[in-house]
């Protein structure tokens, strides 16, 4: 790596930033600098520049470039540099109601990249944000949702709080963090933006094992219904299976009585998806995977439904029941 060339590119970029270069010119110089600079040096430069001037016109471009470098070279980033980046970026998130969405997205991308290696540090920053404002900005929840998709999030949080940092730092106690999750969880249906709602549902499904039994009892049916509805609108079927599995297993682990009243309606809904599979956006194998999960936990309820379906006078209902029965028998072999 030519350090002199990197230095020249850095000064060229800094001059462009300070002299009113166009966005295209800036991006070209940003790429030229990031291509030759040490990844950690590049990230430190970005952090330093943004700290000096939070109103820089090209803040979004700098954040986007920083996110790309972190995604590609996270192993080259030290804990010290990661901490500086997390502190800077988390401080930017939700600071202004009129913040451009591209800038918020770029900040979220950085935390996602850092979370792949420095998850505890990112969790600590999110904990502080949630405690500061329990009516969390959607971008915080979106970031939480994205993290939950790439990490075993609930297990990571449990490890975080049982580890040396979580047990020694009084500001990071479970009793501070979990009630905030309860509050966020209870208000998740407020947001009507489908894109935000989708990613928040993903986050909350993964966090379900961490919720108090009281909060889980109140919100369980709403989250299950909302999750299924979201994927009828074309979302990822694999994520649907993962999310509903998280919810069901969390309910079973907390109190089996919590989910029992909702099993039969959910089975009915899934049966309807198979019956109307030509119109349904949910793949049949996805629906059958969920029914298999429910059959494992509640075999008597599933057997009762199948008996009703196979005795039904409606041919489409009987046919759908036959599909379910054949799948369960095949899975049991």
C-alpha cells in the first residue's frame, strides 16, 4: 500500500469537500481515496471530518463510503476505531425529524456492518438510544431489525448481559433494557409505513424470547397476525417461517397457556392459504412448514382440525386438508 499516494488522495478529497465540488466529483475522489487507503485510516478520517463539521453538505456520501469500507474490511478495524464510529453514528440517528432518509440509511448501514464483529458495542449504543427515548425513531427500530436478521439476536443479547461487560456495567442491566423493549414492542403497530413495519416486525419476532410474559400475552396474537399479513404482501417467506417459529417457541418457553388460544385460528388461517394457493403469495412449502411446527407443539389440535377438514362437505377444504395430512405423514417418516 502506497501511504504517500493515500495521503495525496486524502488531501485531494478534503480540498474537494471544502471547495464546493459536485456530488459526482466528490464520489469519484472518495472512491480514489478509499481504494488506496488503509481501511482503518479511511474510517478514522471519515469520523474525524464528520466530528469537525456535522453540517457538511456531503455528509451522506461520506457515511455511504465509510459503510462500504466497513462492510468489505471489517476484520481490519480495531475496537478503538469501531467505538469511535459507533459513538458518532448513533449520535446522528434520529437527531432531526427532517433528517434525509438517505443519511439515516447510511448511518444504519454502518451500524449493521460494525454489528457483524462488534455486536456488543452496537447493542450498548442502541440501549442508550432506547433509554433516552422509548418512543424510538423508526430508523433505530429499522437498524435493530436488520441486526436481528444477520445475528442470532436474542441469544446475543442474553450473552451480552451475562458476560463480563453486561454484569459489571450498572448502566447495562437487564432491568433497564428489557422494559424498554416491552414498551417498544407494545407500540409497534403505531407505524403505518409498510416498509418500516416489515423490518420492525422482523426485529420484534427475534426479540420475542426476551419479553415479559405479560407483554407477550397482550401482544402475541397481534404480532402473529401482523407477521402473516406482511408476508401476504410479498415479503420473504423464509423470514416468515423464522419469525413465527421465534414467536411460537418464545410463547411455549414462557407459558404454554399464552399461545394455546391462538393455535386453532392460526391453523385455520394457514389452511385457507393452502386452499387458495393460486391466489396466495405465500408458497405452499412455507405454509406447510409452519403447520409442521404447530403440529410438533400441538399434535392434538392439528389432528382435530384435520378430522374436521376431511369430513367437510367442501371439496376445496377437503383437498387442502389432504395436502396437509400428506405433508405431515411424509415429515413423520
